[in-house]
C-alpha cells in the first residue's frame, strides 16, 4: 500500500471492491451527452460520500465506498428512485437533483454538497504514436498526494465519462489519472485486447500522470479492474519502481 495517512480503510475497501467499476460499466456512458449537473461526488454532513455518474439512457448510477450501488430513474414529480445494483429491483433509495446546478443534491432525504477537485485534461502519446485522452483529478490541496492510474477493462466506452474512481479517490485525498483506452472515447487508434499493447499504453499514461502532477506526486501506482487487472501487472513489471498495483475482477452473482 501507499503507506500514506490518506489511504483510509474506506479507500482500501473500495479498491478491493472495484468490481463495481470494471468491465461491468461497459455501455453505461453516452459520450455525446451534454454535461449533467448531477454528475459528481457529494459529501454528507456526517462525512460520508456518494458518487453520481452517467448510466444507460437517461439514468444515473450512484456508488458508495462500501460497494453499494444502484441506478436512479426519474419520476414524473422530478424525484429519482433507485434499483439495486444491476438488476431491475427497487431498493428504496431516492434522490432529488433540483439544486444540483448549485452543487447540492438530496439522497435518501439527506443533503450533500459536491466536492470540488483540481481537474486537468490532457492528450498524450500512447504506444505506436496514437493519441490518448486523459484526465488528472486531484484533491483541493497543495500537499503532495499519492496518484492512482486507472486501467479500465474491456469496455468500449469512455473511461473519462464512466469511471467513478476518478472522483471517489480524490474525495479521500488520493489523486486519480483516468484515460480512454485506444479506440474509445476521445482516444485515437484501433480498439484492441492485446495485453502488451494496452500495458504499453498504461506505462505512457503513468508517465503523463507524473509529468502533469509534478511535485504534488508523492507516490504512484495502478488500479486495474476486470481486463485491467491483467494489464496493470504487466505495466508494473515494465516499471518496477512504482508503488502499487491493485487488481480486481468479477464478483460471484
């Protein structure tokens, strides 16, 4: 582990339960959709957080650090009701986004405020000279923080649109670098499942993350979900000096 105070127990639990974020996310984002004010990570008065991300069609997916998640569906009265996980079964959770433009939402009857981050979008060169679209998300602090490079799974959608860890990690004072794999989202090149090629792209992503983070980078490592759980260790082997490679796969159903 990073050995830094900011890596709280809740963060470790989330990293180990990142099965909610790997290839299961495939198909959840619509890159062409306009920016939705609902999207973000929100903190309640008790310090707990909930993330709201795009999902299929006109729905949103919520996630918490304990691994719980659901899909929010809009009702005629502008309220939103949730279905459990990835199944069409009501779970009792509700949300209101009436004031999301001001950075506030209501989830299960409790108000929560959007957490601000320092965000930098970038285009960098991957293996073979293709252009990869990436994003660095840092907590609002000038202190050095650990950085996690997110290596997503076999999905063909934009990781920058769908990957909730890009916000959940900075909410716990850990920076995140997310990028669209080749042939997806804003990245050029041909989609591939060749692990060596994807690992070379992941090495390039880490190089870019370190470059734009500069002196704020305390330590750096990978987090790979699903297919990314195979790619991340290959990339780490190419750069054995990195601090962490956390992998996760599919849960039992």
